[in-house]
C-alpha cells in the first residue's frame, strides 16, 4: 500500500484510497476465510479433521519425473549411462577403403577406470583436491568427444577396432600436447599473470575495499589465461595430429596376435 501512495500524485488521493481499499479486499477475505475454516475444523470430529488434512495438497508436484538410471559406483568418475568398457585391443583391422560420410549408429562412449581421468589412451589418477562433479564433467566431455570422433570414422567406412584406435590415440596425444604446450608457456604465463594482477589492482581501486582483492585475482587469472589457453590449444592440435597419424598407420593385428 505504501508503494501505491508513492506512485500516485497528491491531487488524486481519493482515487488512491479507493485502489488501496480494493486491494485490501482479497487480504481481508483470506483472513476471514482462514478464521472460518479454523472454526469449522474445530467443530469436526477428529477423524474427519485427519481426512481433511490428508487431502491437502490434493495434487502431486507438477512435472515430477523421478530419474531412474544405472547405478554408477562412486569411485567411477562418470555419469554416462550408455558407456561401454574398454575396447579389445587384441586385434586391429586395416584402414580399408574410405568413402564419404554416411549415417551410422552412434558409437557409445568408453567408461573410465575407477578413480581415473581418461583422455583416450591416456589414463591418470584423479587428484583428491578436484571436486567429484568437476571430475565427472571432465571425463564425460573427453569420452563423448572421443565417441563422436569414432562415430565419424565409422561413417567414412573405418572398422570399429581401427576407429577406436584412431580416436583413442588422437585424444590421448591431444591431452599430452595440451599439457606440454601449457608447460612450455609457463614462464610467459607467470609474467602475464603478474602484469594482469597489477592491472587488476589499478582497476579495482574505485571499488574499494573489495576491488583491492578481486581486482588482482581476476586480472592475474585473465593474464594467465591469455597465454595458457592459446599455448595449450596449439599443443593439443599438434598432439591430436600426431595421434591421428599414429592410429592410422599402426600395423594391423589379426585375432590371436599378442
């Protein structure tokens, strides 16, 4: 009601009074209705009161659809319900004759080993300081990217064992290349972070006191990212190319070969 008075000019106070009175009607009715309901409930037998309480709310939660999926053990950092186990590497089909892409069944992603990060053929222990949800996101993204690549290779006529090999090796060397690229750029990254922190400090002065804390942190992060991300991307690209070539040129192995 106070908001209505502030909005209305002084010459129209009568109109404001009418509007406020009209707006109060639903509130009065609600209060009166609640009192009447309580009075009626007080006159009902106990059993009827219990039934009335059990009928409210009458409807269930709207759009409630409980999720039912496979139970994934806590030590496996994945949420992919369609994941498959590691493929059999005891054989490797020839590359064969390739063709333009055709529709194929999507290749299921590969589940990581328990407690591991999996980037194609590369597997490393997941650090304890990484949040489990974040670790699951990393593994799911890696596995789905690998599966998408394998699906494309299937669509151009590559046999599954070969497409799994190429996709897995491409992802693995891409991950190693990204780490190598970021590591090689570390000295420049530190310099960029320091410069970014100084710029953030200057920019944060007008927003005292929080600006003196948030400014340097954000500036340092942006400075480091400006160097690390391109370096890691270049390393990943080089690594992916090396892995793809390695997967394509790997000699075939027939069933029974060790």
